[in-house]
């Protein structure tokens, strides 16, 4: 049986590069730099100090709520 190492939940970010850099400043480590996955949609992932993968996504069609 294969072991699943982690599940990624993607959090919406209005400025994915700025959010990615801020998480790195706060102690996360780079897992996958921001990149374009098609159209204007971008994703990135970081690992928190416990090794959990945190995903970021920018999609101009999503409306972020405060």
C-alpha cells in the first residue's frame, strides 16, 4: 500500500508572489515557486516548519472574501 505524505489545500491569494515571499520570511520553506498553470491562474506551495505543504493559488475568476 502506498503512503500518502500530504494533502494540499490551496488558499486564495490576490498577490501570490508577495504572499509566497511573506510565508518564506515567516519560516516556511520553498516547495514550489509561483508558476503559471494556464491562462492567468498561478499556484505555489511552501512547507511549514512541521513539513505540512501549504498551497497558494491566484485565479482572477475567484472572489476572495474578507
